[in-house]
C-alpha cells in the first residue's frame, strides 16, 4: 500500500566513523538533567556531547530525552556514560538508542571484555533482546539484531594506576574501540587527589596517550584547561572533552558576581 515504507537502515555512528579515520573530535560534558541543556549543547558546535549518569544527577530514564534533544542536531554524536560497568544499565541505555558508551573505571582486560560481552547480542554476548525499542526505531530498522554491533561503539575509561599498568591489554581487547583517560580519578589513584594539573599526573596522562597511539588505539581525555587540551591533541589524542556544562555555569556566575563586587 501507499502507507508502506521500506525498512530503515541502522543510523550511522558518526563518532565511531571519525575514530577510525583519526579525525579530532571536541566534546562537552552534559551533567544537567532534562532536555533543555543537552539540546543547547547539541547546537553549540561540538562534535560530541556526553550524557553523564555516573557522577551527575541523571538517571537512566533521563537519557531518553537527552538523546532526543541532542539527536535534533544531525552532525553531533551523543555519548552516554553509565553509572557503572553493569550489563543491566547497558541494556537499558542501548535500547534507548545510545550507540556509544563510555564505561567508567575499567582497570583490567577482564573488565573490558565484560563490557564488550554486555553490549553484544548472543551468542557472542548477553545483551537482552527487545524489538520495540527506540534503538530499533520501534521495529523499523532492517535486521537490527544482526547489524546493531556495526554501529555500536565501546569506549572504556582508564583512570587508575592499575588501569595504566594494564593499558595495552585493555586497549587491545576485542570489541574495545577506544580508551578515554580520566585525569581526576587518576590523580586520586596516584595520591594527588584533585591535582589534575600536577606534573606527575600530566606526565602519566601524556604517557598513556602516547602508548595508545603506538598500538593504534584511539585515545581520548578530559582536559578543561585549553592549554592541556592542545598538548594532549599534539600527543595524539583524537577525542577530547574540553568543557562541562555545570562548570561553565559556575564560572559564568562567579565572573558576573565579581563584576559587581
């Protein structure tokens, strides 16, 4: 009939495609819940926006309006950081339509492999199957269960001394697309909590990026200091978070207050 439409193709993961070509992608962290802020961030000109369920007051169900808001901007990629390396959280977030997960606190290749296992359908993994989801565009994506993995992207976050010791094994785990270095938790693991700009922390981050470049795995990092971001890009980091929405708001509030003091 005239109402029939051909099956949809699985939406292309632009972030994953850019990782493979080595394109530099700048990102911004979304820690303010709802849909207004992610909608604004999606239109701010960044390559990717990360919706943070680990440290922010954003629950899994709130990922849906955030993805819908960011998704209005066709050239911007949405990443989601689950609260933990947990297959139940992965299952829900992936069914909501997220295609790229940034998994926190991965310290061993076994933990990396567990994350891969949670993202893959059987018989290669344990992702639960459901057909009527936003991920399948409510049943319209052609052969979703066989094509889903092609456009899914797993980024693991290495942010401890142990994680750095195991970096090569973690990075080369089958199914891991990229590694993101977290300077904040790393600073604590190194006995320098909160000192992300400490020379030892900076050197450890830089060394991790160089190691990832050497083995051919895309490296990412958070660097709210623009000079540090430039330095990490020069070392080979290709996806860098350079701002956090709540930090920008706090800085702007402080600046305007100080203007009148």
